[in-house]
């Protein structure tokens, strides 16, 4: 069985959302496109059909209790961008229709704002409604007892806004107060307690038991899902291929390896870096260069070889914030005597990183991504920390998820690096343009508030 939810959300909330969206598109079209010589019946039909096709392709209405706000915002962005292109594509084939750029902008903006507000209101109302009333909860059990199963139970309990009611474990191998009984008893329990979903750990089940449970779930309209035994393997997306009739699971490359996504991220990097270079770096560079030169001898810029995409070396540029010294492979520490007075200010406000937008412009770095480490750190941690080398699957960034989560600056213990890698890998596996924008905004806010690890 698939994991598609069959609860009240899919029965009531989704149709309400669809009807609201279609009414919004229709009413606003009548309002904004008046006097443009349109056949309104045909044009509105074209808009609604286009919207429906795009919504199907981008899975716009596939929003479930476990969907995150970032995923919803990403869906809205994709939907509105493609819908805008479909509207524009209509006009070259309608010679008698007047094209109004102003009307189009107002229409798209108004639709986007109203649909976004309504979608989030529905989403958050449903979450609050579940928590306050306790209704629309789905009864779940976990078959098997493992670390992954325990973490899933904790998630069900902590995130009650997801709307799951955990009833207990079933296991043949373990016995404790949390385990209701062995696997043979779960069928009776599931029927008596109206279980909606069953989560299975594969390690405890034989093939015969697994087939039996799947058949039972199908017969009783219970959703069955599987808990992977190794997060380190299954944290990546898996895809299924068929060699004739034989199914084979394979690891998908991350979304950042998709050719379309590569282009989107590169275009964003170019536009953003040009903006920063023209409106910030162009006037602040002469000022900082003068202050750097007045305080200490040496070049204005500091360049250092760092491992980049596929661990290929590139030269990372910064404004020089230290006195000339022979310990360039040693990262800065608190109250580091090598740091100059102007260097302290630059490092506190991250102004020393501004020249890296030149690295972004020429394609060696990205605005957002894992921060480039020292070569000495690569050698030290590459074989020590699992998934460390995954960060080299993508271009390094000026800022990153690990940095805005507080894991920037000096590495004082292995735990600091482990946490940094954890967030880097999460970013790579879960990239979205919205996530990039959130990281950029949080970076700016951290600079304004001040970061205690910026030294």
C-alpha cells in the first residue's frame, strides 16, 4: 500500500483548497483583465486547465500532515512560476487580445498572495485543530523494537501536530512495558483498536511474516510503512528500476545533481553575486583596503587554497584580517593575537568574506553551501567522521545551514565537526531555493544580532 493519507484532510481540506484556488483565479481574471478584448469563457477555461495540469505535475495539492512549511512554499513557487509562463504563452496566439504587462503582474501577484495565505491558514488550522480537539488523529503501532523504532515513537509523541496517536510496539525479540505483545497478537489488536497505520522494522520480520502482515493490512485497509534499518543508507532518496520484471533499488543522486537545478542555482548565484559586487563590494572595498593598509603591512586580500567541488582545489579570497604570519593552516581562535583591529571588526560582521562573491561569480563557490574547510581539516576529519566527504558533492558556500545553526568558526572538539557535517549533509539532501533564501536571511539576521563564534 502507498503512504498516501486517507484521513479527513484528503476528504475535506484538499477539495476546499482546490475550489478556493479556482475561484480566486477566475474572479481575479475578470477583475484585472477587463477591456483587453478577451473571450472570457475561453480564457478562464484556459487558465483553469493550465493550473490543473501544472498542479498535477508539481503535486501542488499533495500536502500531508508531515509536509513542512518549506515544502509548501516550494510547491507554491513552482506552481506560480509555471502558471505565469502559461499565461504569457497565451498571448502570441491571440492577435486581437491586448497584452497588458501591468495587469499580468497585478493578477499573478494577487493570486499568489491570496492562495499562499489561504493554503497556510488551512495547513496551520488543521494542525491546531488536531492538537486542541484531539480529533483527526491516526492510530499507529510499530512492529519491531529497534533504535529507529524508538526514535519514531518519540517523534509521534513530540510532534503531536502531525496527528498520530502511538498505541504501542509489537515484538517477538524484546519484552518490556512498552511492548504490547508478540507479532502474532497484532492482528486482533489492530482490528479492535481501529489501527490506521502500521510501521514495520524489517530486521525482526521473516519473509513469511512480512507477506502475511502486508496481506492483512491490504484486507483491512490499514496503511503499512517500513522503517529502514540504517539511516545512513536510507537518508538518501531511493528509486526503483525494473530489469524487465525484476525490481532493483538504487541510490539517487541528490537534487543538486539534477541538470535543471544546477542551472537554477547557478543563475541565482550569478544574479546575487553581481548584486553584492555592484552595490556593496564596489564601494566598501576601497575603504577597507585603505584601513587594512594603514594598520599593517601586507596585501589587501588573503587567498588560500581550499578543497572545493569534488575536492578540487580553488583559491578562496578574503579581505586580510590578520598580520602576516606563517600559520595559515591554523584556524582563528578567540582572542587570536594574529587578528588585527580592523580584522576583528571585519570578522565580527563577516565583511572579510565579501571577496568570495568573486569566487561565486566565476563558478568556484556558491552563495549557499557547505563552508570550505582547510586542507588540514580535510585530512584530519575525512576518514574520522562518517559522511564528511559528502560535502564535496556540491560547491562550497559563503554561508551554509551549519553556520546559521551555530556551528561556525573554531572547531573545539570532534562534536563541533560532527554537528557541522550533519547540517551540511541535511542541506545537500534537502536543498530547495526557499531553503537557500532562508539561510541567507538568517545569515543577515545573525550578523545584525552578533554571533559569539564570529572571531
